[in-house]
C-alpha cells in the first residue's frame, strides 16, 4: 500500500474518503453476466471478509462503491463495519431471474445522508453535443448530500463511467449488417476502431454532462463537492480532461467580473494533485496505478474535490494531507488472502478540516 503518514495532532479534525470498485459484488445464487459466474458460499464469504478487512483496517468515513449487484448485502456489510448510513438508487439489469448485468454504484457513510439523487443526463445539453435521443449514462451517477463535521452539507457524487470496451463487436454486429458475405480483415479492423472510438465518445459525453449537472447543483446550493469513482480512463488526457479543465474562450467583460476567480469556484481538482501540492512535492513523481492490464498499470480510480479542499484557495475549509492507494493485492498477491478481492486498488484520502 502506498501512503504517507498523517501529522500527529490531536487538534486535527480528520475525514477519510475512499472510492472502491468491488469487482462483481453479487450474492449467490445470483450470477454476473453469465450463468456460470456464480460464487460458491466459500468464495462469497471470502470476498465479503476481504472488503470488511479493508474497511476495518483503514476506517474510511465515506466510501463510494462501483460494480454493485447486491446492494442489500453491501448495506449489511458496511453497517457491520460502523458505516451506519447507506444509499443506492439504481438497480442492475436482471436476465432470466438470476443473471445480472449493468451493476450500479452505491455510497456508505459514518455521517448522516440527508438527501440522495440519481443524476440524469440533461436532454437539451445531450442533444447539443449530438448524443442520440434517449441516451443516458451507462450507469447513473449517485449524488448523496452528507453533513460533515465543521463543513456542513457536502454533495458527494459516485460514478462509474463507460468502460473502454468497444460499443459493439465488429465481427458479429457489422458483419451481420454487411451486404457482402465476406468482410475483409482490413474492414473489420477499421470498424473495430470505430467501436472503440464510440466508447470513448460516450465516456467523454458522460463526463461533461455530469460536470454540467454538478455545476447546476453548485449554483443552487454552494455546497462543497466531491466526485469519486472508477473513471475507466486517464483523467488528464483525452475525453475526461473536461472534468478538471477551466480553459475558456469566454471574453473578458466588466459585467462578469473576475472570470478566472469565478471559474475556480466551480472547478474540480484531482485529490492526488492537491495532496502533492500541500506536501510541496513534484508532480513528476510516479503515481501508483489503480488497475493493471497484463503488466501495464494505469490510474482509473479518482477522487475530485471542489475549491473548499484546496489550501491555496480563499474559500478553503480543508486540505488533503494523505493519499493512499491500496494495491498490495495487485502487485504482490497472496492466493489465500486475495483470491476473491478486486481487480482495482481502492483509493483513500484524508482531509484535515480547518479550525
């Protein structure tokens, strides 16, 4: 596990926030995606114990979960670990009574959850960026308003953006619609690239539509904002960069005031970058991966924060004093301990609340 020590201070008010992709959390006899994917009771018990061990050892105060098929079981598990408040709104799809697809997101908290809301794509904005009518988030984001010590109400969003899997299978979908009996390999390769691009377009569209929804809520309430989840892509490149960017072509206008300062009030920032800044560290330091495909590591899991958590901002109420990537089960796994864990590294931050 990659982490740094929290300064020892009894006067500090600390809050821990985590994001955790559970990797097919489904209670038997339910199956995920295929009738063969059913945990034995022993496997299920082992998976639940691994999750509980992480929570009990790390003591997060708020956790955003992804890949939840069995929310009732997760609510019981998190409550047994001292997280008495739990919320989920969406439901996974069910095929043939026991085969599940399209897992949902959920949130657990030690602090009261005052309000929950399932974020929908704004149809007008979706149309403006050319999304097909009726298209929504691949998995609906969840907003939970949680009352935090000294901070008051905070809007916490949990997300699981569209994966990098192609939108369709080129060999089956396109070939079945082709006039030609045989489709050349070159054609399949090009169509496969198209399907991959479509996946990225949807992921990027989900990101900008969520940002619009968050800003609209911010205008209404001025609540501090947290966004946590599995982004399924690199935050600082390509389709997700819009989540944190404040580059603008808005022309200066005395009637608008200081545009840059106002934009910062609605900006989201990567908790890792805020932590590095608070510690005076170089951004060139290698960041621990949260997911590995073969031997290639990448950061897919993020926690983003509004300006109230940036120590450099005049509206700062807290700062990030610790950032942890729990990756032992990925880089040095033990079958006995980790065989039913997860394919992602949970990420947790520690916030110090200003007095």
